[in-house]
């Protein structure tokens, strides 16, 4: 009985090999697309965090400039003496 079942499975695999190949191809395409989208989302989020930090530092330096603090002009690194 098991041999007959195996023969039926093999016959179906041979008959519908194109359908099996299409299903495997679709699975792979969906998998790699999801990975690519996840990597893109991570890069966009990292860039958003980087820009938020840049804006925060710029606001702080602007406030220092408005208060007459020299750190507002040179940021975290003071000018080298001449």
C-alpha cells in the first residue's frame, strides 16, 4: 500500500512539476522581497534617527549662539588657536 502511495506521489510530481516549481519560485520571491523590504525599513529608520540627532544638535547650537556662547559657532569642537 505504501509503495502504491509513493508511486501516486511521484506520478503527480512528474505530471505537475511546473506547478511545484512555480510554487517554490513564488515562495522564494515572497521571502526575498520581505527581506529586502525589512532591510529598507531598517535603513530608513536609522537615517531618521540620524537626522533627528542632527536637528537636536543644530537646535542646541542655535540656542547657544542666541545666548552668545561660543559653542554655538564651533559646536562640540572649539576653534584651534592661531
